């Protein structure tokens, strides 16, 4: 993963599916950050790897201004369509920061930090935070819920079978843009952030437990929202794959209705270490 050769193809074609296919962030997330960071509608938020604005739309009421950046132009266009009054979205790779964007009260990374040159980006973001600011790293799986169907109003999407179908088209090694990542996405965020001059983290678990009923189209969108199953990866076989995917889903639920229970979101709050 060191050559980062997935480039802008990482989520190519996923933007129209992302917001529909992912479970939304819970309102409890905004409430927890408001209380932890004493946010009251002032200051600026930098959302790094903002995608289609899924986090920005939840947190925007806590700030005077939100700036979201993403390398994927289609994701930025989707975020713009949300029409968040105090937000603007910029096509920009995180590695290009600071890019003249100014300083910020908070910087967020929601399911995005592992795709970046993390030491470089962490150091750049540290310099962009105003005194008393914070970096917030969110770890969550929003394309699928937790296991167990007790109390659900419908069957869960057959995720293991879906994964097997994706593998039959794309091979057994996980894909990411132009690259393959047999070992999965990178870990070790704590060590990288500490080395970049941050103290912490303060860890929280928020949300979770909400039940969402999902249509066949929404489950299909959840698959195409993944970097490992982005539409461009299927090439000329995209329509064939979608047809098989829908047949699989109809076998699992002839009515085309599913249900999932949202996972908790892991929140890690880091503060810039005071200069010696």
C-alpha cells in the first residue's frame, strides 16, 4: 500500500450509490462531539475525505463553516447537492493540504484516513488546527449492520453470499482502485498520530442499535459503495454482476425487503501536543 497507486480510481463510479447504500451516522454522534469538544455553532470544521458529505451534514450545525475535501470529483458533486448552507466542498487530495484553506477548530476523518499518506496528512492537519482544536477519527462500518437477526422486521442481506459473488468476478484478493490489498487496509493509526504530535486518544462508542429497513436497491447500492466492489472494477461485466446480485437478493427475500441493525461508531479524539 505504500505506493498508493489506487489514485482517484479508488471509488470510481461509487458516488451515486454511496449515500443510498450506507447507513447514516446516528444523531448521537453529533451530540457526543458537541459535548466533548464544547461545540456551539462557532469555529470551522475540516472533513478530510468527505465523500458525499455523509458526516458533514450531521456535524454542520455545530460549526460556523464546514470545508470538506475529497479526491473524487463525483463525490464532491454529490456533497454539493446536499445544499448545506454553511458548507463548501473542494476536490482536493489530503496530501495537498494545507492548500490555503485556513485554520480549523476540528478536523474529521470518517472511514478515510487509511487511504492516505497518513504521516504526511497527520502532520499537515496538526498545523491546521487552531489552539484547543482536535482531530477526530471515526471507525465504523456503515455499508452493513451487525450480525444477528433477532427482532428485525425482515431478513438481513446475505452478506457472505454477496462477498462470494464479488470474489467470483474480481478474484479472492481485495481490490482497491488500481491496486490489490491482500492484507487489508492499513492499521496503526494511534502510533502514526502520536508520532505526528498528537496526544490521546479519548475514545467513545456512540450510536448503534437502530434498525433500518432496506430495499433491494439500497442493498445493491451498499455493495457498489465499497472500494472493493466499485463499479469500475467490473468493467464490461458490470451489468452481468448486478443481474446476478439481484437474483441472489431475490432468493433471500422475494419481496425485496431487508433489515439491518446499525453498528456503534468508534470515535477517537486527539489533541495537538503542546510545543516543548
